[in-house]
C-alpha cells in the first residue's frame, strides 16, 4: 500500500511539474506573439515594402543533446544564410535569423534595390546582417515597452552553414549556465514576394520565467 | 557490420577495439580524441566550453563531454579502467571554428578559439602529446575517428573537402 501511495505522490508531482512547464511555454508563446505583432511585423513589413505574415511554429524545452528536435531533413542538407545577435542586460537571450541562399539574395534585392545587378557577397552579408540587427532590435524594444527591462545587443554575427552547426554555435553561447534551454521558432513570410525568414529565439529557462512573470 | 558510436553535443564515449568508428559533428565545439594505439582503447568528447566554472553547472552522465576539463578527466579515468596506459595515450583534435563573424569585431564569437586553447593547455599539463589537429577556420566538420588505426577523418560537406590526420 505504501508503495502505491508513494508512487501516486511522485506521479502527482511529475504531472504538476509538467503542467507548470506547459503553462509557461504557452504563456511565452502569448508574450512572444504580442512582441512580434507590436514591433517586428511593422518593422519587417516596412523593410520589405509588403504585408508580412508569421507563425510561431513551436516553443519547446530543449536539452543541448537534442538539437535534432529543431532540424528538419530539408534544413539538415541545405546551407543557411544566418545572423546571430546576442542580447544582454536585464534579460539574456540569443536570436538567430536564417534563410536559404535564394531567399537571402531576394531579401538583399529588397533592401538594397534591384538596381545593383551584381551584388557582391559582402553586400549581401551586410544587408542580411543589418536586417537581423534591426529585427532583433524590434524584439528588444517590444520587451522593453512591455516589461521595462533594458537590454543591449551585440554586433550581428554572420554565417553560411548547415542549421546543425548554426544551432551548435548558438547553443554553446548559452550552455555555460544551463543544460535546459527554451527555444521558440517563428517563420515570417512576405505575402507578395513569398520570401521566408526563420527566427529562433533561445533563452535559459530562468530567463523565460522573468519574461513571462 | 560496422559498429559506429555517434557522439552528440556535450557527450563523450570511451570504447575498446569492438568499435570501428567514433563520430561527431562540430562547429565552434571541438572533438577531442584520446587513444592508446596498443590496446585500441579510444575516447571522443564533443567539447562545448573550456572549463566548468560554477559548481552548479550540470555535468550529467550524458553531458560529461561538455567542459574540456571535466571531459578530459573523465576520459582518462575511464580509459585507465579499461586497460589503457596513460604513457601511451595520444591526442587528436578537430573543430573550434569561428562560425559567426563580423567584419569589424573578431573577438565576440570566439568560443571555438577558447575551446582549442583550453584543450591544448590541459593536454600539456597532463603530458599527453597532441599529435595532429584540424582546427579553426569558419566551417563545420564531421569528425570520424578510427580506434583501430588512430586515424581521424575530417569531412566538410559545405566546403566539399575530406582529409585524414
């Protein structure tokens, strides 16, 4: 009898912890949704000169050994053009923006203009980096407006790599404090051009608690 | 059939001659391999960070490879338990790339460089010869280590290169 009683107590604690974690992730989704609507969508829409839609694909708790949860087969084999920005201050988070090469060229066309026909790689890197910088700033501003937290951002780091390597480098940046991270993936797309841009927001779970408090 | 052990991020494995390959994929992280060619006992760690600084930092069993210092101690102890002789142990390393870069600031995303330096320092302090390396640059690598031959093969899908060290 004692065994069953003890087990039911353990299960009850486990269920409560799971429910609490699930509630936190749901709340983070709602908060993130409000940040994106208030600042990021207007910013991206202005930059692309077209309406933009988005979808929060998933928010999940992630162990550092479980990167596979974030990588589709398609993303495994295709190199991505990516920008990573670290945000520090009252909150710490990392924001990775990534897209396929074709989409990065289309984005550069939009940002710089079609008049420059032979855009150098350097010009594309600069324009994509600036885009990542501005969109991350939009998230920081939304957080600041909503919570009063103050944050600064690093210079944007640029890379062309497989998503697995991009994630490894991003997650390494956070894993000195925690083995469990919260990852939110969001896809933005231009309604007219069809250009797609992915965002991955990574936080320590303690930071998430501060954000949704 | 080939027995291949794949090491995930922050993990390590110690194997004997029943294993044909130890395999991992690194960017800014470093694949640290130790091996005793006589007993063919070998270890590979997927090192993410140079040093365990806070005692509260977790190093669960499945993430023993995460910190260079913790990983090294764990690898050496397990290899010794399995019959390797520390005097014969040699090291090879690969990875530690600077994946993200910025045209005007080089020091911001340099965990790869710090990982390499930390591992070299640990090997030096413990008298383990580092006999070959493929480190730095800005791209990810598949690292495949053969415990039978002591050869490390490094493949970059993006650069379409392969080399053995």
